[in-house]
C-alpha cells in the first residue's frame, strides 16, 4: 500500500489517487446516428408526400376557382415575359455577340417587355396572350415532331410520334382559333390532372414510408 509522502511534501504531491482503480462511468443514453441510406429513404417519402399534397390542393383550387386560376396564370405569364425581356436586353448589350444576334436579342427582349406590360392591362388580355403563346408553341412543336418522325424511319415508336405530332398541331390550331374557350377547357383538364397526380403521389409516399421503416437506422 502506498503511503502518503512525509516531510516537506504537501498533500498536493500525493499520487495515490492516480494509481487507484477508476469507477466505471454510467452509460449515457446516446441516440443512434442515422446512416445515409436511412436518411435518404426518410427524405424521399417526405418529398413525394409533400408534392402529392401540394398537387392535390392546387388541383382542387383550379377546379373550384377556374376564373381566378386563369387570372393568376395570366399575371404570372406577364411577369415571365417581363423578366425574360429584361434578361434578353441585358444579353444584347452586355455580350460580345455578332451584330445580327445582338439586334435579334434586342428586338425579342423589347417585344417580350411590351407583351408583358400588355398582360397587366386586364385579365382578358393576359389570358388571350397566354392562349396564343401556348397555341403557337403547340403548332410549331406539332409540325417539327411530325416532320422529324416522317423523315426519320429509324425513330422508335415512329407511328405514335407522327400521331402525337398531328394531335399537337391540331390542338394548337384550336387554341389559336378560340383561345378563351380552349384555355377554359385546358384549365379544367389541368385541374383534373393535378388532382389525379396528387392522389397517386400521396399513395406512393405512404407506401414509401412503410418501406422506409424497414431500413435499419445505422445504414
């Protein structure tokens, strides 16, 4: 047994406590760390479920208030035209492009700004421009898709590509011919589609949650 040092040495020089056996520390309730696979599976079903709920709510709002939805879409379209026009003007003056490209970017940007400001004059103008914009886009896409499928015999699902191109072309003509009625129908279809997508994603998210519970937390 080690004795305490005698003589001029004080109690601060007593090293008996250093050689004494240490008492075991009480176990701490530490939470198990989450592994990357567990965290990924947990985040995946949450994102899918949140997206489904958002799509369902948006679809219901579109179906209940189609007029307000069209007005909001027209305003957002006007904001989009203004922002894209400003960016095109900046690109026209701030880049070292060829003169022809700079002139084209300037004309396109100025036209986008004018159309964007025109959208804010009233809901009817914005809806009309939105319908014409979509109709012209469908018209051009239908033509290019049909011609590409006709000339490329090696294209997969060539018959379906031609069919979809013709349908898109006809839908663009109908939308340009009667924009207000066509956009109203398009809004109804969009609302139904959002509701259907929302329900499917909610069911998918719930199923993913049940599978995610089977993933060990340490993985």
